[in-house]
């Protein structure tokens, strides 16, 4: 453990020198990348100092016990030794988790796409419930949500809704939500009280920067139309809505949320870049999960990950076998317990894989 901490300390010293170099400061991309690494490593350096201090306390206490004649001094040393030995395993576990290589995408903002699946009108209503759940969760985290595009369901909710989330470590938190979510309940449209199963898919895309994806605008056909749905006279009568056709992949991205055509184009391009970036990311996730047989984040959009059962008031995450009888709070945005358990499962898998490779 000490050897690993010393390696981190060396890198920390290197970064300390690099981030004050004029050529690094002038390269914005490099500077942001290195300052972020500096901040992440400083957490390990700080806890490493605590770890070293505990080891010093153990050595000091053991020396006093073996050489000291004064009973009071020996008693104090034994207390110091016991306290330090209790703290060491806890600190070591924290350091192990911090030493797990961070996914560089974890700090990115995200584009979330919710789509109603099987279940007709009820699936659209459920997609609307999920949108409200994520909105409340993100607001509680202090993150910012911006609507990109939506297609309302005929009986409420959404056939599809796309929104951006901005904040700290957004992708690292929300990436576990990607997959198929199922709901089991009596639909509002059901007259005979029968329980139906409906589904909605959640896609979480790390927001791609311009340097992440090389997008050739010659491959993109831009279509400008008037917006539909609510939004006021100027939105619905001017050609502000944008539809992008990416010819090489056949992807179509729409954005009509803003009054300005320029702002809608900017948002639509952000979504397009993120979708293109996700294609490569999904390949990487599939390869990584195959290596460590991950059940947590596979990049598989079709995987059924969670069921919300209203009759029993329960939510079950099938990847880790977690069942919570707290549906009303969860559907109202209190999903942190699920997120924490999924993060723990992911970190455990990574630690296990790294130990096997030693």
C-alpha cells in the first residue's frame, strides 16, 4: 500500500510543476485535463498522509511498549496502538477504492434519452414518471437540467424525451440508469383493475466535447422547420426547430425547445456528437464487462435492469438483486441508495479484477 501511495505522491509532485508551466496554461484542453487529475490525486495524497501517520503511531507505540518502564506510558501506548490498528483497515479500504482508475467520462455532463417501449399509452405515462424521477433527483444534487426535445404521449407522459444534465460527476452517477425499466401496475386506462407490465428505455450519453468526436459537417444535412406543441407564437411560427440528418449513420436528431434556431442547432449538434461518441463507448464497455463479467454497466441498451412494482410498493434492480420496499420515495427522486449500491458493486468488480491480475 505504501509503495502505491508513494507512486501517487510522485505523480502529484509532477502535476504540481506541470500546471504552472506557461505552455500547459496556454493549452486549455491540456490544462483542464491536468488540473482535474491534480484535484483527483490530491484526495489520495491527503488520505495517504493520514495512513502514514497511523503507521508511525503504531511504530511509536510498539517501541514504547517494548522499552518503557513507566506503566502509565505503556498503558497510553497500548491505547494508541489499539486505536491505530482499528483505523488502518478502514483507511486501506478507502485508499483501494480511490486507487481504482477513474473513467475519464465520469466527470462529463450527460444527454439522457427516455423512450416509451412496450405498453402503449401506459408506457408513455411511465416514461413521464421516470422523467419526473430524474428531474427531482438531479435538482436535489444541484445539477442543471435543459430540455432538448420531446414527443408527448396521447394520454400523458412522453413517447420520447431528451434532456441534458450538467453538474459534477454526472455521467459517473447516472450511467448506471441506462437500460430498460419496467413498471407493473394497474394503468390509468385500465377499467377492470388488471395489472399490466409496461417498459421504457433509458439511454445515458456522456456529453461529447468537440475534440472527442470529429464531426464532418458535410455529412450532416440540416432541416429547419416550425416548432410544434406549446411554446408561444414566435416558437410555432418561425423556422426555429432543427432536424439533423447524419448521412453516414442515418441518425436523426431534432431540437425545438429554444426560440432561437442557432441555439436549437447547438443543442442538436451536442446530442449528435454524444450519440456518435456513445457508439465507440458502448464497444469499450462491452469489452470491459466481458473481461470482468460485469453485470452492472454493460452498455447493453436492451438489458432489463429494474422493475417498479406498484402493488407491492417495491423496486428491484435485477443486476445486483437489490429490492427496496420504498417505491413512493424512489419514484419521487430518492434513488441515491440504488446508485450507491450499484457504484459499490462496480468498484468491487474492478478491485477483484485488479487483484486477479496482480
